[in-house]
C-alpha cells in the first residue's frame, strides 16, 4: 500500500519538507481512544501516543490528533510509536459536544465527502438532515444524502419522500439504498473514488456500519439485529474508525449521533439556508428580525408559500444555538484570560515577598 492510497497528497509532502519532518515516518490516525491512537502507514499499523512536548504545548483540542489526521511519528518498539507532530487539515467536521458543554467535539478530519445516512422509517427527520448539511457546509465537505432501508417503504411513498426532501433541500445529491435487498448498493460502490475520504454521519441504527460492510465485502464493523419494537438497529459502533475499502475508498464510521449541536457555523448556515439569507437582503429594514416588521421579505415569502416555514423555524433554532455557542466560548476565553492573569500576579507577588 502507498501513502496515496490513504489519501496522502503533494501538499502534505510539501509541508513535511518545509517543516523538516523527513526524519519521521508518515501515518494517518485510524482510531482514537482517549489519549491513545492507532496510526496506519504504508507498511504497518502502530499503537501510538503523543510525545510529552506535543501534549503539554497543545492550547486546545484542535492541536491534538483526531481520526483522519496525518501525523509524523517514530517507531520505538515493535508496532509501537510516538507521535511528534500533526499535519495541517484541509477539513474538519465538528459538532457541539453532547450535553450542556459548549466545547466543540471533532468528528473527523481531512474529509472529502460526508455521507448523511437516514433511514426512511421512524428515524427520518428533515430538520436533522439540515443540521448535518450545516456541519458539512461549515467544513466545506461535500454532503451526500443516503436514504437507507427503502425496502421498508412502498415505491409511491418513497417517491413522495424524495419530492419532499428536494423541495426543501436543493442541489444536494441523494442516493437510496437497502442493505437487505441490496438495491442501490451497486450505485453506491460506483460513487466511491479511490483515495477520497468519506465520513458516515447519522443516528444509531440507520445502517451505517452495515453499509460499510456491504461495500467492503467483509464484516469490518460489528452490527446488531433490528429491534422489532422500534424498527431500528441497536447502537453498536462505539468509536470512530478509518478503514480502506478494496476499491480504494477511505471510510470513517462514527457512533450514532442524535444530538447534533452546532458550533460557530455562520458560514455553514448561510450555505445550507442560502434561500433564507438571500431573501433577508430584500427586507425593508437592515435590522429586520423577521417577526412583525413591515415589508419583511421572509414573512412575505412564507405567507405566499414560497418559503417552507418549518425550514425557517429550523434555521432560527440553529442560529440561536450558534449565537449562544459563540457567546459562551467568548465568555470562557475571558475567564481563562483573567484566571491566567491572576496566577501570573500571584507568582509575581510571591517572588516579591521572597525578597
């Protein structure tokens, strides 16, 4: 296997020479577990950890490796290695960490395509599709919507569902598949490009791992039987993992995510909801809140049926989340800065008292 088969590029090689990293080997992080990693090179896989300097000089989570990253490493024992540096990323998928935390969580890095998988049964939710689209658009990752389990839906109902999606979400490629009847799997296999990295996104039980197994022709990922009670597969994938398929495609499987909190995604929102952003330019007042103002272009479009009210409501909700995340991060930065000043003053005072 060549490094190019893992997605290595001329730009990365240029960075390696520019930073004089030729003394180290090159590998890609294929698995992450807390502060331990598995990296894959063109010759072997290694259990790896960070050198102390890299760990202690990291200012944030962004400075540490994630699944999909390219790293400079050295082998110190059989299949054991130390990570010395993280190469620049050309993309990074992230979300707001689940729960009350305002910390961002890196989903994966160096992604070319985000495969947004939703089953056509009870999991289907257009609002959630728009959230995943926003995450992809923020990182300039090309999104592709994959509707799974189409064997559970009559053809007429499937056509109606596709029409509903296309009416609200425009210009995004959509594929339909069934892991049971194998419908659409051949088209999916032809979609995959050698050397490109695909990240599977979606809730638990929608068939992401099963799809990966079908495309590879092997049981790469553990899957579970579908629950008869909820008509959905059980949650099995517990970590992010990168695998290379026989046809050369590079896939990252993810644990199911029902909470997709947005971070500082103003650019992503503008791309996902470009119609709303464009309409807002036609409002009478520049500071229009789109609630009760006179000659509001957005309200007029909703009243005329030219803009989907549910889509606008989803946009408003996500915009509020983005603003809250942004203000919370800024507040945290101020607190950290003030805390740093306090520690510095305490050290200075102790030094003065000593003498």
